[in-house]
C-alpha cells in the first residue's frame, strides 16, 4: 500500500479545516497509508527577516526528511501544475516505478526555503492563485482523493 506523508509547517487552527481534512482522511483510508507530521512554525512580524525565518523552518524540515526515505514533493507556487487526470497518472507512474512512499512538504505562511525546494524530486503547484497554507492541506488531500477515484474509475471526477 502506498504511504503518503504530509509534512507541514504549522498546525490547523480552524475547526472547519480540521473537519474537512478528517473527511478526506476517512475517504482515503482504504487506498493509502496516510501520515501527518506538523512542525512548529517560527514566530515573525513585519520587522522579521523572511529568509531567516524560512531557513529556520527549513532546518526543522530537513531533520524530518533525513529520517524518511521517499519521493519528495515540495508544494511551491512556481512548481509544475497537473490536471487532476494527469496527477492521477503521475501517481500511477510513481507506484509503477517502485515508489512506495511520497512525502508532500507544505511550508508555513512564508512558504518554503529554496534549500527545501532544491531537495524535492518534484515541485508541485496546486494553482497560480495563492492560498493560505492551512487551506493547501485540504486542497492537496482533495486532489489525492480525486486522483484515487480516477485511478479506480469511480464517478467522483467529472
């Protein structure tokens, strides 16, 4: 069974995002082994150096990544965009190439440090639009669920 780890900087704060996430976790439970790893985001304000904050968060991410083997996908606004059908095909191709663990990395409010983006096997953009990092978790889970419905030929994707 494919294992997917979603490594995030920051925790879900709003109950509605947690409820949506729980629904997709339930829907995916028969298709994949899903793991979440939440890292504490760095505090910052308008005077903070954004690059230093992202570097500190990157060090936390690297500590987790060095303990896990897998195909690393960094969510990045300038990354590759897929249609839902092509995303499903990409997941099939990965499993056909003996990839059994995919690690999706979602940065905090300031995004990911370039060192994490460089580590990734794939840079993925969910849209040209900018979303709050907490919303990205739900969108990603929905797209993973949609991909598996496509793979199984179910009627969720129209």
